[in-house]
């Protein structure tokens, strides 16, 4: 059976730690107090025993008795009386030869006097600690000098006054009363302080224990680096507080990016707007082009107790999905072409059927001849100026779709395009298709608002030895000057965000042009907008975001 020892809570750990600190501090304070007490004892008692020694050595009675033939018996009462009156530990008197003749410690009588300083026998006083009778005492040794005419200035003996210093244990016992009081007060303050501190930390850590916080941090790291999507978190000052490996790779962030602001990381334009939430805060699945990738981003503001903590944005790499969408778009264009032609043929058949029913057989022939001539003229215009079959077929399909939306698709007389390499043909078809779709949509919307305005889109294709140029003009409302560059960087599509902006086609157009070492731009003419795309014949190694 395994016995699980319960772990201490955060409050318990803080209490034990603070009590240990308090005990250490009290021990240090006690040691300092005892050291100060010893210094005070030596200073005060040293002065006292020195004064008592000088008083006894200056006593005329002691001088007279030291001059007698047998001074020991006469000096003993003086020694006992001095000890009784002063309360010192010991009183000793030695003769001029340095031999003890009387002492409160009988074992010292007849023994040589232990001197603290040899100059004491030459008339100098001394005070300090000495070992007397097996114990250390604070003593004062004062010479006894003769005062009579016959012995003036002669040293008659030495008086020694001793006071035993209290032991460390005795001093500790004496100080135990206030030390225990201090310990009790400090312990109470430590318990209350620990409880308040633990309560504050609990509130700041949402009631979690340290092991639980560590577990959450480990789980967070595992989740962040285990998901396939990119994640980046910002604080209210737009500084990066968290980013996983996928997010760092998709945004091309440096390794040391935590704590740095978007401005420090040189993130600007559309990407900065999405991360900072300066656009529509309710927008979802916003598409941004970054480093040659099409990223779908979702931003969420983090709020706790009414306080804004920052934001978390998830990123998905949609580049491969965009490529698949382009392929699906080609099939969709074919389907739309077939549907448009079916609709057109049905209308023509209805017209022919009506003419037959009313007996206008000659008119039927003329109507059929006119349709044939129109179709042959369109085919001849396209095929005579555009010799690449893929691009020619694309324009034929776009012409039918434009006609269904009451838009005329024109081929410029300056158009001339030879057969292209397969890779270049695909890129030209992608750019041309996106620009024509964008123009037809803009013109068709303008026609719906102003039915009297003629709607047309003109395409011009040219190639030289180094590049291919695509120019698409339209009769639409044009592009606002402040949006001339933004239309290529937004990267929105109605399929990515329901009800959102369009423009992923233009963003992909710019990517294709940059991959080909070219550029795409838009300007306004007197009749509408003009998109100009240039691509070099040879693709460059890396696309520029």
C-alpha cells in the first residue's frame, strides 16, 4: 500500500518560510544583543572594579597594616569587609614581593599573584580579564604605594578586585523573557502576514496552487506546439506575449520576438490592422497575404472582469487551398461558359422557332447568317491576335460570361501574343482571368445602377523578349486613389468571410506577378479603371510579400 503524503498548500509553504526567516532573524538579534551585553558589562564593570581597587589601595588603614611584620591577619578583615560592601566576586591583596597574603578565595593565599601586566609591580594599574581560581573574571590590579615619610612612594603591595562575568547561558536566561515575547509577536505577525499574502497570491493566480500553475503552463506549451494552426497573443500595448512555432513561421517572426511590439517587428499594413483589431472587430476569417502565403486569420479580444487583457489571433495557411480554388475556378468557368452558351442558344432557338411559326423563312436564314458571322468575327478576332490556345480559350469563355451580364468584352487592336511556354501560359491565364473577372464585376455593378451607361471591358496583351504585359480597361467607376495599393493587399473573398470584402483574386494576381519578377498596378482613366500587369518570361526564385 502506497501512502501519499499530502503536499503543503501555498499558504502553508509561505507560513513555514516566513517563520523560518523570523527565527533566523531572532537568533541573529539575540546573538547581537548578547555581544552588546558583554561589551556593556566589560565597560561598566571594568570602571567599577577599577574604582573599588583604587579606593581600597588608597586606604590608610591598608597601608599601615601592610607595613606590620605579620600583615596577613590584619588585612583579612579589610578584604572581607570590601567584598561585603561592594558585592564583587573576589578581593585579593598581595605584598610587595607579589605573593598573596589575603584573599576571599583561601586557595590563593601564599601563591604568587597572577599579573595581567608586569608593570603592575612597578606602580602601574591594569584592568582586564584574568583566569583566577579556575574561572575568568574581570579584574582591576592597583598598586598600594606608601604615604609615610619613611616609605613615601614605595610599593607596599597590590590590590586585586575581581568580578565574574555571567555565562552566555545565564545572559540568555536573563534575556529569555523579552526574547520569547518578541518571538510570539513575530510569529503572530508572520502567521497573519502569510495568510494575507497567500490570499492575495491566490486571488492573483485564480485560486490555483503552484503545482497546478506549473501543470497549466506545461499543458499550454503542449497545446501551442501541438496544433497545426498558428497562434499569436498581444497585450493592450500591441506587444507579443505568446506565439507558437507555426505562428512564428507563418508571420516570419524572429526567434526573440516576445515582448516586442508590432512596430519593432516591422509589421505594418493590412497584417497590422488585423492583429491590432483596428478594422472591423466582428470580422471573421480575414485573409492576409504575408511572405508569399495566403493566411486566414481570426482575432478575439480577451477580457477579464471588464478589463481588457489583449487579444489572441489564430492563423491558417490557405496558400494550398487558394491553389486548389484556382483549379476549381477553372472548372467553374467552364461550367459557367456552358451555362451561358446554353442560355444564349436557347434564346436564339426560341427566336428561330418564332420566326418559323409566323412563316418568316427568309428572315430565319438572315438571322442564322448574322449569328454565324458574329461568332466567326469573334473567333477570328481572338485567334488572329492571340496565338496561345489556353489564353484564347479563356478569353472566349470570359466573353460569353460578360455578354450574359450585358458587358462587352473587347480585344484591343494593339494586342499581339504568340504561343507561351506552359508555365508562363498558366500564370498569364491566372492574372488575365482575375483582372477580367474583377473588371466585369465592377462594370456590371455600375450598369445596374446606371442603365444608360455602356458597359465594356477591353483587354490588351503584348509580349516582348523579356516580359508579358497585360492591360485591362473598363468603363466602371474606377478605384479611389487611396485604395490603389490596398486593393492588392487586402486578400478578401466572399468565400472566406460571408458578407466581407472581395479581392483575393487581386491579391493572388500580385503574388503571381511578383513571383514572375513583375508588378501589377491600377490607375484611373477618363472612362474608368485600368489595371496593368507585367511579368518576366523567367520566374524568380522567391516571391516577395
